[in-house]
C-alpha cells in the first residue's frame, strides 16, 4: 500500500472521530475519580447498559426514525441506575468510617462489573443484536463514513461541549471542581458532599451510557461489548493523567490518532497493542500521566 | 488469652495435617472427574494464596497475577514447541521468565499506590494478552498452543499427587515467609507505608521482593497447570480469570492465611456442581462478594473462626460455672 497525503488525511480524520468517542468514556472515568478518588471498574458495563437500553427502545418502542430519543432515554435511565448504585454500594466508602477505601472500591466495582455482565448474558443470551441502521453514509472530503458513525461523532462532541459548560459555567459545576480539590473545604462552605458524590457518579456513568447508545449501531450490542470500551477508557486516563479533564480529552485524541495512523504505517493487526505501547512508555517517563498531579503521601 | 490462642494454633496444625492426609488417601474413592476437580481446586488455591500475599498482606492490589501463570505456561510451551528442549529446561525457563518479569513489573509500579497500581498492573496484563493474541503466527493465538503432558499415562492420579505435593510445599514456603520478620514488614507496608519507612523498613526492597516472589509462585503453578491441561490460550489471561481469583480470596477472607484455602475450593466445587446454571454462577458469586464487602469484610474464614471461638468460650464459661464454689 502506497501512502499518499490523501490517505494520511483520511486516516487522521478517522482517528479524530474515534478519539472523540473514546473521550466520552474517559471523561466519565476521570470525572468519577477526581471527585471520589476511586476507579469505577464497572464503567464498561454501564456502556453496555446504555447500548442495550438504546436497542430495546428503538426495536420495541420508538422505531428507527426516533433513534435520538432513544439516546436521551438511555442516558436518563442509566443516570437513575447510577444514582441508586452509588447510594447502595459506593457511598458507604465515606459514611461508614472505612479504613481501606481503595481496596473496597476496587473489589466492589470489579464484582459489580462481573455481576452486570453475567446477569445480562443470563437475561438476554450471548447473541449479538443490532438496532439497525439509522442514517445513510456521508462523505467527508474523500473519506466515506457510515452515517451512524458520523452521528455518534457529532453527538459525542455535543455532549463533551455540554459537559464543559456544566463544569465551568454553573453553580453545580463549581461545586464539582471544588470537591475535587478539597473534600473537607467544600463541606465547610455548606455543600453536601454526599450529594455531590452521588451526582458525579451518575453523570460519569451517564456519559458511558451515552457512548454505548451512540455506538450501538456501529459496534453492536452484546453482553461483553463494554470490555473494549473500558480498556480504551483506562488507557486514556493513564496516558492523560487520572482526574484531569483536559488530559482525558487530549489523551483520547492521541490514542485515536495513534491507533489509526499506526495501523497504516505498521500493521492493522496490532491496532489494539499500540495504545498499550504508548501507555507503557508514558508510565516509564511520567508515572502520573501527562496532566496528572503527583499523589501526596499519606 | 495467650493459652487459648496457643491451643487453637496446635489445633490448626493438626487440622492441616489431617486434611493433607485425607487428600492423600482420597483417590482410592475418587473418580477421574472428582480428581480433576481437586487438581483444579489446588491450582486455584496456589493462585489465590499467592495473590493474597500481594493484595491482602502488602496492599499491592495487582491485577496482573493471572498473566504470570500464563507466562510460565507460554515460556515453557513455546520453548518446547520450537526448540524441542526437555521439560526440565521448560520448567527452569518458566521460573526465570516469571521471576524477571515480576521484578520488572515491581520496578514499574514501585512508586504507585492503591488505584494507580491496580490500573497499571491491569494495563500490563491486558497488553500481554493482546500481544499473545496478536502474535498468533508463533503462539497460535485463540486456537491454542499445544503443550506436551508431563506423564505418558492418561491417568490423572499422577497429576493429583503432583499438585498435592506442589500445593503443600508452596503453601509451606508462603507460611514461613509470613511468619518470618518479612511478614511483619509487609503488613507494616500495607498499614502505613510512610510510617513503615520511618521505622526503618526498606519498603522498596520488600515490595520488589514480594512482587517477584508471588509472580514466581504463579509462574510455577502456571507451568504445571499448562502441562496438565495440555493447551494454552489467551483465555488464561482474561480479566475474568483475575476476577475469579479476587472473588475466591475475598470470599474466604482477604489478608488471612486460611481465606484463600477455603475460598478457592468452595468456588471451584460450587461452579462444577452447578455447571448447568452457567452464568448464574458468576452472578451469584459476584453478588456474594458485594454483600461480603458491604457487611462482613473479613470473609467466611474469619466468621467461622469467630463463631468457633465464641462457642469455645461459652463452653469454658459453662465449665467454670459448673464448678462447685468453695
């Protein structure tokens, strides 16, 4: 295969497009981490839930013409699930005077991930489902792109923009940022930190569900489809630095480009390995990631 | 108080001895399938106990443990397939590669704590899995790498005794390490690394040591397991595998020596008994883990001991009350 500038441009566009979708996943993980200092290992399962709700809504209720209503519906539903899960499983980390929060958070969310994935396999079977195609293909420059993939890209950009507005121009956003800097400080300012935690968790998993719903027609719907999304999300937050929002977005785009261009120049079979090579290199040079802050001892 | 504990300890040794003797004579009544389940349980006992050294005792929540078992298997399997080396060389290769890789991983995550370490070790095991799957021209990827069996005979009895001996030896080594001052250093690192450092514990040295040590044990277990199941595939590296080990240890009791010894066989035997229920098994176990973490975090082993202790104490009090007062 000869490499022409045109081809290079096409692969750059493809890399950017997938990068923005990765960013949605990574934002959720890093946002939850920045407030509660815990990693939600079940993030991919919320992505899976989002894609299943979208599939069910489109197939049984809405029909393919109203697919965008399905996306909003799945986001709302997973938001509510997130509120409940946080209340039952995560908030005891802070209310019951626990000593080893890291350990608890990791074990519980890993168990939750296995629970949701296997429960979905039991309930719906291991079959791969698709909500069908919603939109006709479009052409970007010389690159033909499936319409659904393009719609997912636009939807993800829109959500990232809304998330940015929420975080920077609203009172709640300020409270989120303050909580990520100092949990005790915001309490002295009269903010209920437990409510902030709950909202942050629900928003984080809602972003994952949005990614799942948007990508349902592209990457299809099956019980373990969240695994690859989790992998990409974690790679990005390590590359970008945990708890850093710009790190998540830039890391996601860097990963998208690396994968896309790496598969042109080196080999497309190794596509999934590039991210890890990038990650190990970053870990060796700067263990806290590009934008990560050094963790304080004790 | 002191005396009662000593009494309990002797009883523990006695119980351990009885279980080993029981397992040694059990094959007389066990069928091939039952033997297979025991072998499987013993493999997971080694894996769970060695992972417990990292997560339970030192606070190094590694998610790369299953990859060391696979690494041991693949190192030996690949050498035997391509260079026709004898089994002993394969065994030594398994030990050396897992030891070196464990040391390397230990170095990589040395400065990381808690969640960072979990994510970094996870990244390591995922990249290892993807590399194995991507290099299918050498490793045969998902098709599986054929590995020669250790014994010519198809009778599982040889493997049964091999795994029994292996488990006893490795558990004894782990027990002695934990009883030695090293065990206290590790616990000190888990409780408060900074304080441990201030008290003169060489935290760098012992963290590297335990990572290398636990990885080597996993590598040895993986070597024998690979030559028992005679086929290796990237499934052995999947996240489900480490998930299973976490479930076993948490179920039995994280950071207790008997925890994994109870948790691993219980989970393996339950899964085999309820094979027809397939995914319901995992749903049930993960739910159990969530409930255990929410309610009684020390696990089943500790719960059982506490019940026994209370029972013992009651009896003693009853005896004391029965004595005629002078």
